[in-house]
C-alpha cells in the first residue's frame, strides 16, 4: 500500500497537540494505537502493511479494520482501499471543530435540549454580562456543548462556579480562567450536573488531604503543582491521613521531611502492602528491631535471631525515631535500589 500524507507546513512527524486535545477522549484505544503506528511508519519512510500493523498492535483483522474505519470516520485519515492519506496535524483541530458543530446541531434538533441550551445562554448573558455577551463567549458556550458534550445546566453551573473570579479579574482573565476550568471538566469526563457535584466532592476531599499534610509539615509556602500532584497520588493509592500521622506526628523529626522523603516512605508502605496506621507502626517497629539486632551482632560478632512476629505485635505508641534511625533507613533503601540495578 502506498502511504501518502497531506502537505504539512510544520513538517514534523510527532503526535501533535491538536490530536491529543481533540481526539484522545474521542477515539478508542485501538484507533489511537493505529494512528501512532501509521505516524511511526511514515517517519521512517516505511511502507504500511495491515498484516504488520495487526501483529505489532496485537489486533485481530476485524479489530484493525474497525480502527481504520474509526480514524477515517473522524476525518484523521482518508482510505480508499489502496491508498491511505494521513491528514496533516494542522488540519486536525479544524476537523474536530466541524464535528463538534455537527454534533451540536444534532442536539439542537432535540426540542428539549434546544430549550435548555437557549435558557442557559440567556441566563449566562443576563447574570454575568448584563445582557452584553460578546460572540467569543457564545463560541465558548458552543464549544462546551458541542465538543465537550456538557449539558445546558452544566454550562450554567460552570459560569456560576467561577463567579468570584469574574468579579475580581479582567474580562480576558475571566475568559482564560473559565476556558481552563471547562477543559479540566472535559478531561475529567464531567457532562451532567451530577458529574459536577461528584467532582466537587473529590476535589474537596483532595483539598482537605493536602491541607492536612501542609499543616503537619508547617509549610510556610504553598505547595508547587508537582508537590500537590504527588500528595494527591497518595490519597488515590489509599494512603490515609492516619498512616501519614505515624511519621508526621514525630515532632522531633518532622522539620526534616520533604515531600520527596515522604514519597520514598509511602512507596515502601505500598510495596509492603500496608493498609492501616497500625500496619505502618508495626513496619517501623520491625525495622527498629532489625537495626538493633544488626548493631548488637556487629558489637558482639555473633549472629542474632530476628525478633519473631509475636515480639513485634505491640508498638510502644511513642512514634519517636531518632536521626540515626532515619539515616539508616534511607541508606538501606538506597543500597537496596543500587543492588536491584546491578
């Protein structure tokens, strides 16, 4: 098969932002894999064979054909049975925009949706723009309805939830802010008012979790986006605030903690399958017992038996760990890591 491509002024053969923004949430996994495979073949100047694609992507012939049809239906490729034309990156966003407009027109053909959409636009115009909403705002609303698939009430809630920003920022600042919030909702698959409420619950829980860590660490500055993402990942992985308290309640040591150091400990907890604060306390008690046994062995030159599980059953409850213990623990982790890479 001859592999063709529209002329692309950019001349790059990477997965473009236009594809990621407009199609990742729209296409199936098989279609995305096939698109990347086609781009890879073209970048190397290779000829495309469906049999090679099926083997490389571990797809059946039927699944591969469905992926081809899906890409063609989305306007990403043109396939006539002999030649396959890969649309240029710069044209992908226009194709997605036209599809969003088509989808919106179909929705507006439904009288119920049309009435809801009209009412949402009217309410937003009157309440937030004093009846003087400019075309760019209407285009944003159309994008929310067509490309993002928001229900009319969801669009109204979007503007209402950003009301405080509207009152404290410029028109441009408000537009950029609300457009970014809409993108985040779309990425989180928020469509209905119920989705909005559920997302707010998750956001509030994450906010409380991050606030707990900030308070325990007595941070004098806000967390960076990267630090906040790491903290939220602990919550998503089932690490409770009680588990974190085992180390963060150690007031003699907490000032030495950074997010990176806590992350190191959390990874160890997850690898060990720890699920409760009691599990974490027993974990550290066992490490302290191991360290004590090693120290005693080193001093006496005689092997000592590791304390049994029964002797580790109860924890002192003091949660006090000296500097030497943490330095030993970090050195042990580093040594284990080096051993695994050799």
